[in-house]
C-alpha cells in the first residue's frame, strides 16, 4: 500500500493513519530515499522532526515476523528515550496481523529472568540502553545481536557525551555486517573520529531546519536583577499549556521549583538524581497535565518527548550553544508552535553570534507592568554593537579584557576609542605605518 508515494506494508499505513500522519517529514523522506543504497546512514535533523519513525518505519517494512532471529537493535542513551522508542514501536506492531516480538532492555530490571527468557526465544527488535545491551549481548552472550540487519544509535552525540563510547563500540563490533543508522539533532566534532570508524561507507542526511519559524525565540534581559525575580515576573505574564524551565545544574532544580511552587504553580522536576521510577512518574504526570511547569536539567530531559510543551524558559543559558537547540526542540514539535524565553546577560554576545550562524534570530523583550513588551534599547543586534573602525580593531588588541565589574565595558570602550585616535594621528598622508606597540596609560587601565 502506498503512503506519500512510498510503498509500505498495509499495517504500517494503518498505524500512520492512526497517528494522523498525512505526509512524511523531510528527515523521514531523506532516510527512505537512501535505503536503496548499500551505504550506512548518518542523519542530522532537529529534535521533534520525526527521526524515530524515520528508522522504525523501514525496520518494520523489511522485518519478517516468521524469522526467529534479531532483525534490528536500537540503542538509546537514557531509559526514558528507550522507553519512548519502545512505545512507538509497540504502536506500529499492534496493527500487524502477525506477532512481532519487541523487547526493552534498560538498567534496573531482573537480569537473570531476562537471560532465562532469551534462552527460549530471541526478540525481533531489541531496544535498550548501551550498558544493558552490552551486558546481555557481550558479557553473557544471551542476546544474539550479531544477527541484526539494522543497528540504530539514536541521539548519537548524547550517547557519547554520556560516556557510553566503549559500550557502543563493543556492540557495533559484533554487528559489523548490519546497516548502521546514526541519528542526532547536532553533530559535534568530538564524535566524528568514532563515527568515521564505522561510517566509512556513509550517506549523510543533513536537514537544515534549525531555523524553524514556528518557534519564536525571545530574550529577556537580566539587568542586574535576581533570576527568580525575572522568572516569576515572566510566569505571571504568560499562561503556558506546559512549560519546561531549564537550569544548568541539578543543584539548582529544587530552588527554582520551590520559587515557582510558592507562587501557586503545579511543578514537577526532572534531574539526574531521580530514580528511574520517579522519572517515569514525572513523565506520566506531565502527559496527564498534572503540572504546568517542569524544572529540568539538560541531560535528564534531552531526547525525551513530553507532549504538549508550549513554552521553554532558559533560566540560564546552557554553556554549549548546541544545547540551546536541544532545549528549543522540546517545543514546536512536528506541526505545533512554540515559544522559547531566555534570560540573558550583557556578556552573551558571542552566544548570539553562534545562534545567528544557526539561523536563529532572537527578539528582545522585557517584562513590564505584568506584560511581555518589546525591549526598546536592544531590539536589534545592530543597535547593540557599535561598528568598529580599523583603528578601533587594532586598539582593542592592546586593551585587555579583565574582571567583569559593573561598567567595565564602557570604561574599556573609552580606552579603545582614545587609543584609536592616537593611532589615526600616527598615520601619514593617509598611508598606514607599521605601528609599534602603543603605550597604554596604566593609571586608567581596567
């Protein structure tokens, strides 16, 4: 049966229609078109663009339920993401006339019982975390992943950042005859050497959709205020369906959550110190709209699909601007809109440069009189940054940046302007001489 011009098994089409799919997303089309080649697939596409179904659909389309061997192994960096993929796979399999055996393997389960069951029968599709799959497949040899025709590593950059390189390396080492498919929202340079080891024969799919017009990026100035003060003022000005507030450290989660709770909001938390059962409960409660706000760290919340997230608040900007993209991807998923609010400081210019390179153009607003209104003083980047002459650029090399105290930027800029005038005076007949290192008045240095 055809769906969006692709030939698929009837039960898969039924599953897609049940999900209200009308057409495939760009990353899904990109993967389907490359499947006819013998090459491995490396796919980069933003969070929420349909990457999970991009690998599940072809796996189900080629899987033979009558074959008792493992057909596909899917690796995810966290229990929550593995469980999410498992549920999506179960949904598709539920429309099949023949039974398709799908097993989820994550930490915290009964290891001996799992090994005993594997002695009786192998699943068609294996989904799990790197450490658990390595334990069952390599350490005990109970899970026969070497028969896999497909091996998928989802959120590959997060998988390696979480310290699972050795585990994934071991699994891929015994499945070298499989077709590898690596998926991620970003692709950091640090993981490229590893990828090249297994991706010598590769088709790259790079969907440049980080500049999604459905997501509005609004930056709010801290202006020497307390962060909680700005956060609470913002929450009183908006009414989100469900909002995730991101912090950089797990130690900050409870403090921010308490500040929101004191204002009468229903608040959940997600961070690395929660047990698997507690995190599962929070995700279930979020899906049932028990909370209006969830305070989370990057590692715990990345890759998890929480339905209905209408707003994101960056209580703090993540250190790595790539994580800004991951956070933003929690909202505006598939065909929905979203808003990302970020509390920023005056020293975040370089951060903005990186976001601009990614095609993200933040708008500048502030909370005033209970409303989010345009921030007149910083509406555009051109208004914020004074163009530098060649003399100013040269002068800036000799005025060091020092400790960031109030007003340090203005003082440093004044010194740069003064030195630039002296450099200009030294030029003769409009032709520049080679300047010796200018003398800087140490009495006025910062």
